[in-house]
């Protein structure tokens, strides 16, 4: 009864439309995409709620530091499941947690989703700082000021500031701004090196 939406944010709506007839109203839908829809600026839970036959309280989002190659190798990790309904969050946590993959639930779906999406911008900037050889002080400044801006935007959108001080905020940023496994960090480095797209 868990439907996991593991598609890039840019393709979430079209994928939801394609599978809508297969989803039942009693299903729990979990988004693992970290992004905001271009054009509408909708969070992934909002996209799913508008295209699937489930109510918003049946939708959850996974965020936090979860670099996929490490999780696939069984390395220890902790992440957050954001869900408006505590029982829905607990259900997802129970289904996906394992000995090395610890999940926590959070009812601040807005904050969990925004933290996961906006940390990508900070990771890109940190990668650029690294590639330009600007030093650890500059990277620390980018990261801390970026976190402050993410939290401000999140609070303005109705999120709890505490969400940005946890795994979905600081935790995800720390994992993403320096790891060679982070696609966004690598993107920032390539942009700073002048790679043509």
C-alpha cells in the first residue's frame, strides 16, 4: 500500500499522471525527489496531490542526508520522513527503516521538502567555491549563510525553523556540500571550471 515516487522532480507531474489510475485513495505516496517544479514552484507533495487520487495527508516526503551509493552499500545513515499525518509518517518509517538506515518522522512536510530542494543551491555554490580554490573559510560562509536563507524562506512558506536545524536541513547540507557523491557539488565544480553544457 506504499507507492514510492523515485523520479526526478522535473518529471514528477507527468509520471503521476501516467500512474494515477493505478493508485488507490487508501495508498500512502512517498516522494523521494528533492526539488521544486519549474514554472509552478510547487513542492513535490503538491504536484502529487494535484494528480493522484489521494488526499494531501496520505503523501510523505523523504529527505535528509541520504547519498544513495552509501545507502546501497549498507552504510549507516539517518533521514527524515515528512508527513502531515503522524500515522502516515510512522508507517513509512516502519516500512523503510533498517539496521543501518534510521528514519525519523516530522509533521513539517513543507520544511522537509523545502530543505531538501533548496540545499541543492548551497551544494552547487560550495562546489564552485571549491573548484575556484577560494578556501574553506569561503565555503563555510556560503554554507552558513545559505542555511540561514533556506530557513528564512522555509519559515515564510509556513515551515518550522527547527526543521532546518535537523537532518533535513543542516544534516543534508553537510552531506551535500563536500561529498564527491553529491551530484550538485560536482555540478558546482564543473560550472566553476567553465564546462560547457
